[in-house]
């Protein structure tokens, strides 16, 4: 498995029990915040994680897994879910038509 998949899986496992801020995930996984942010944006675009605004907790943005997604899924199953979501995201993007 590739490093990108392993990072995404680690992020999803980090979110398994409760919502977390980007900085908390970054510290736990010992990754730069920009790396975690990029992976979270990709996971969010695939519909696997979502933002949660919690005004009671310092007005930070938190992330959580989307209900029904099991972060500790068998790696092959998780690869299948991520691959399917990527295809859905790509298929949903509008195709530009060039006119002369």
C-alpha cells in the first residue's frame, strides 16, 4: 500500500472515537499540519469525513468520519471505498467544452 493511503487510513483511525481538530491529528500522527490538511480535504471531497463547527469548543473546526464509514475497516475494504469515492468525485466534475 502507498504512503498516501496509509496516511489517510491513520487520519480516519484518529477520528474513530471522536471529532478532532487538525492540529490534534497533526500532533498525534507527527505530520505537518499542511500534510494533514491536504489529506483531510481529499477525504472530505470523497465524502469520508466532514467538518463540524463547535461554537462551544473555542470556535475551532473539527473533523469527524461520516456516519457509516468504519475507519478500522480491513485495508482492502478501505482501499475499495476510497477508490470508489474518488471515481464518484471525478465523474461528478463538469466537463469543460471549448468553443471557438
